[in-house]
C-alpha cells in the first residue's frame, strides 16, 4: 500500500532524485520551469534547503511512498504571501496557495496516485486557511489537465504566457 506523506528535511537526496526523474520526463519542457541540466548543476546545499523548507515551512512537499521506500510521485504546495511575487514574477495581491511540481513516475501512473497526492495538497491548503487551491497547466498538457479536472480543478479562463508557452489557470474550491 502506497503512503502519501509530507517529506522530512533529511530526505534531500530523495527530493533531488525524484526531481531529476521529473525533469527527465518527456513532458518536462511544458510542465516545469527548470531543465534537467539546471537541476543537475545545483549543489547539495540547494537541495538541503529545498527539502528543509518543504518539510517545515509554509511550502509543503508530499510524496507517494511505496512499501519498499521508493518514492513514486510528488506534489508541492507553494504559499505566496500578499505583496510578494509569484514564480512568474507577477505581484500576488492576496495570500494564495499554488500546486506545482506534480509528477508521478511512468511505471506508477494509472494507479490513482495523482488523486491521492492532490487530496493531500488540498488537505494541507485547508489546514493553512485557504478557500481555494490554484495551479497552472500548459494548454497542450492534456493528460495533466484531465487529472486536475478529475481532482476538482476548473479552468478560470485566465492564461499565463511563459517561456514554456501558454498555461491555463485552474482552481479548486476547498469549501
């Protein structure tokens, strides 16, 4: 039975390995704002800091862990405070939570892990006082969009232009 749980700060090496697997996926160029090459160049301190922040800070990373201890998938919830900028460089007018870094290993797809990971993300956002959870998905990433719709996300009609192309903004009500 797969367990969905928040990462621990000392698991930075597993965080790194799962991120590298995600960035090696064929969909990575339209799904992530970082390349495999960029991630490979990052020092251990970067990954240690990333894991520590996602384990205890307002940012939270959840993993799907097999009984063997292998990590099969992940989702991250980023919390943006009002008056800051998001990862696109856009001002954030009000506190908000975004889902990012969604990935399930190809061999684990189709088993409902994405649904379990998204449920953990929603539960976390509720615990942090949010009424909705937001994400952006590339307009051509049909597999991801279908998974997000299944998880209760709906397109707002807003789009964001980035180096990856056009992303549709989707939100899930947490009420």
